[in-house]
């Protein structure tokens, strides 16, 4: 494997509320190598979104740090693209599909010709070559999420974060989108961190799967998915190895639901 | 095709029937009216030409009124949206300003006419300021609400993709708040028309409000009625213009809402 | 778990956590804001940035306010304004409800009147001022004409929206259970339209106050507006400001009352229930 791209070191996140504090994340430490596809799976309420926001620089961790290509993240780093779960809320409803994909490119001050090129490439890649002029809300949920993905890849990120992107679409669309993400990753080689609550999805997509515990969150397990690189919905999902990995992860998640890390005798992150 | 035509004809009829009937009633009932207050509609309509067109009042009175309204309204929009975005973006600033704003916007704007007369005399400046002082509150407060309601996911998205500075202000904040801003503009415009008239009734040497009140003071009742009708027509036309603007500016919003409602149930 | 070296645990909090809430600060900031506003109104004329003849220091206005409170004429004027506002609002709301329900419940009427309403609504009520003066003179009836005209449309439009918003499924359900026309209005239409009606009342209450004061100011009907006009022509500047402040306070009271009414009558309604924690 090539060098480390993303290094998450002892990240802890405590939300301070009205006189009480909630520890969402106790200690997360892991790395993602350049070009890797890593899935993060955990029971609901496992602080997955908090983790993603910390990595994206949208939230500052209470302690610990996120290092991207050797630089500590403080605020959203350039070269990172995020696809949010709420596709309906992450696309600008007053812009056409084209406007949505182009806006970040304009912010990068790319010349017009290059913008147009990226726009066409990205929309073709997600299979939306013919809806440039439509508004997002005129499209189905799956298509909206495709637009969000197109916006992310047109941005030419070094790392792509995806926060349960398919949680709100129907099963058939979901399978299609999973294959899309797989093929984009293989085609572009972009490092991808994919957060999901769906074990099958994690196994199907990832090279590695990180299992998170319930809040306060820890990394419980780091499983390498040794399935062949060429995967398809039918044969991969029915293979014996898939079932085995899935069974293993399922057991882990069951454990994760009930696992509560002992209160640390001294501040967390310590060894 | 014929069904479509028939439908269109039916809609036009439905829209036009009552207004025509009302005007006809007015016409008939006042036809041989010798009431001092209620001259025959025919007389009123016949004198429109004399009072407003031939005399040049359209240019000397209506145009200045409209220009003052336009100036005041434009200033109020700039001020309201500018300050509203600032206040809406900062929780602290909002907490700081809110009670004062609550008080200021509760003052009925026409009472500021005497105040502004002190500062700016009775010229155009005073009248424009009066219009601004009334129009600005609904625009400001609605902008604050709109900016507050910007979706958190959109804010995050913009941050992630490096959308900041003027692009963030325009493409994210103002566009997102535009439905509320336009609502504020619509409310502001109707207050603006009222203030345009009142500032002229109070102290002026020209203007639509001035003319109407002159007619009333000189007991030129028929002329007064033409003024009232003209003012009504103006109010209607401005509201229609506002609606056209709204349709165009909020095209996306109307479409979005329709799909949301259709998808809900 | 891991053997990564521990980062400093009590890391300085970065902006992410500070933004969560400002408990108690909101009210404090508000008071501070108001104090600053008053201080500015005191200092600006005292420093001569604005001539005190145009804007007296706020302390002088305060004195004028106290003087006003001692005059029975002031209380009469206040009473006149409140009466004009309240009666006008009451008539407008009653008319708005009746007309709104009749038109809303009868599709043909609704369609036939739509264009007329759209035409009449934006007509500025101040256009009626000369007519009011000629016909009624400078008394309460003039005020009422303007107030009712302006407030009526606010109520009517909201009621029409509300009646139209009735869920057809609920309407059908009520029909299959054999509810009569009146019972359906009582149990289906009315509860749906009530939130809209109250929004209309809130908007109408504010507009009614504006028009009540305007009528007094421009026509000269007795009330606060007229007092402001008198103070202005008598160059009693501090008194004029004091009266304006009273109209502002009246406006605040109207807004607060209308909102309380909405809360009280719509406790069961989701829009209010959602609003409370915010």
C-alpha cells in the first residue's frame, strides 16, 4: 500500500450543552492510505456523522487531530469533497444541475474551458449527461444523489467523504449507486471514506471496514475485505466469503451496540 | 384544443364577470345621482382625460410620486437586505438588536412624517426618507428570518467546497433567504404606497396624494374620485408588477414547494 | 486500544464547541442593546451631532413622557386611538370571517370573486382619506372606514387560504360519517382555517393600528396621531417624540397580544408546538 493520506489521531468529541456535556466520540484512531476505499460502519448513534464532520473540518474535535497529507485539518481543507446523506438539502435548489456542479469549480477559479470539461465528464460519469438544465428538485432522489456525487468528483478531490449517502433512497437505486461508487473509485482512484450503517453495503464497497462502537465511540475492529476487486451485486453478495465477512461484522455490530467502554481512569486517549 | 379554448374563455368570463357587473351597477345607480359625494360614474370617467392627461398632471404629479416611491423602495431594499443579512448571520448581533428592532418596527411609520419634516424639510428628501422608514422594517425583519433559516447542510456543503466571500453571500445566503426577502418586499411596497400618499397629503407641492387632497379641499368631488380611482389602479398595477417579479425570482422556490407538497402525500 | 501517543487532553476548545448556545446571554445582550440605543439617543443630541431642536436628548423625552402621563387629555387620546383600532379590527375580523367562509365554501363564488379581490386588495386604503373626510368628517367613523378597509383584506385572504387548505380526505371522512354541512364547518373547516385566521388577525392588528394613527394624523380625528400633529405644529418637539414612543409601545403591545392569542388558541397545533422550543 502507498503512503498514508488521512491520519485520524485520538479524536475525541464532547458536545457541551446546557450545563451537561455529551461525549459523542471517545477515541478514534485510524489511517487511510492513498487510493484506499474504507467503509466505516457502526450502530445508529455511533457518532458516525460527528466523526465525518471532524474529518471534514466542519467540527473541531475536543481533542486529538485529523491530519490530511501531513497537514492538520482546521476548517474544511481544499481537495476534500463531501457527499451528504441529505441530498435534498445539500444541493442548491435555486441552481440547475449545471450550476450546482460548476459553483465549486468557479470558486477554484478554474478557466471556463476546464470547468465545462469537468462538468461534462462528471455528469457523464454518473449517467446524467442529459439533465444539465434541470433543477435538482425536478429529479428523483437517486438522481439528486448522483448530482451530488458528480459535484464531488468534478471537484477533483484527493479524498472523498461520503456520509450515509444512500440511506434515503430505495433498494434498487441504492444497488445502482453502490456500483456507481465502486466504478468511480476504480476509474478515478480517489481515496474514499464511506460511512454507512449498512453492513452489506460496507462489505460490498470497501477494501477495509472499520467497526465503531455505540457512543461514546471507539474503533472496535478493523476488518480487511479480501473479496476480489471486480464485484457485482449478484455473485459477490452470494459468495461464501461475503457471507462470512458479513456474519463476522454483524457479530461485531451486535457487540458494538452493547459495548460501553469503561470510563477511563484518566483522560481518554491515554494508554 | 377546443376544450382548452373553452376553458380559457370560461376562466376569462369568471374573472371578468363580477368586476363588470360591479362597474355596471355603479354606473346605473349613479347615473342620475345628484348626490354631492357620489357623482355619476360616467362623469368621473369622462373627466379622467381632462384632469390627468390634458393637464399634464401625469407628468407633474404622478411621475414625481412614482419616482419618490421607487427611490425610497430601492433604498429600503438595499438597507433592509444589507442590515438583515448582517443581523441574521450573527447570533450575538441578533440578540443585541432584537429588542430595539421590535420597538422600532412597531412604531406606525406615518408618525415619522412630522419627525422627518424636522430633519429634511418638506422636499423630496423627506418624502423618500418617510418611504424608506416604513418600507425597511418588513424587508429587514424578513431578511433576518430568511438568513437564520439557511439550511445547515447547505452551509456545510458551501464550506466544504470552498464557497466563501461574495459567492457565499450571493449564491447561498441571499438566494436561500430570497423567499422571505421577497415577502418582505411585497409587504414593504404596500406600506411604501401608503407613505408616498401620506407624505404628500401632509406637506407637498406636487404628487398624487397632494392632488387628491387638493381636490377634496376645494370640493372638486368628481376630480377627487378620478384621483382615488387612479391611486387604486396604481396600487393594483404595482402589486401585479411585484407578483411578476416574484414569479421570476422565486421560480425555483415555487417549483420546489410544489414537488414537496406533491411528494408528501 | 491503540498505542498512538496521547494528544494533550485538555486541548483548548476551538470554535466548534463554543457556538452551541449562549445560555442567559440572549436576554442580557438584548438589555445591553436597548441601553446602547438609549445612550446613543442621549449622547448624539448632547454632542450636537444632531441639533437638539430636532432630536432632544432621550432624558428630555422621558420628562415629556412623564408629563404626558399626568394629563387626562393624553389618556383620552390614547383611549380614542385604542377604541378606533379595536372597533375597526373587530369589524374587519367579523367581516373577514363571514365573507371568507362563505366564499371559501362555495367554489363558484370563490372563482367569481377572485379577480375582484385581487383588484381591490392592493388599493391603498389611504386613497379613501378624502372620501372619508367629505362623508364622515373628522370623527371616529372616518377612522373606522380606513381601519376596516385595510384590515379586512388581511383577514379575508388568510381565511380563504385556510378554507382552501382543508384536507379533502378529512372532508370525505366527515361526509361518510354523516356530518351535516354545519357540523363539517365546525369540526373540519374551522380547525383547519383557525391558524390562518389568527395569522390574519395578527397582520390585521398591526395594519389597523397604523391606519388608526394615520387617520388621526392626516384627517385630524381625535387620538394619538392628532396629538402628534398638534405637538409638531406647536414645535413641542420633546412631546412629539414622547407621543411617538407611546405609539411604538402600543404597537409592541398589539404584536405581543396577537402572538399570545395565537399561542393560547393554537396550543394543540403542530406549528406552535414546534415553535416553542426554538
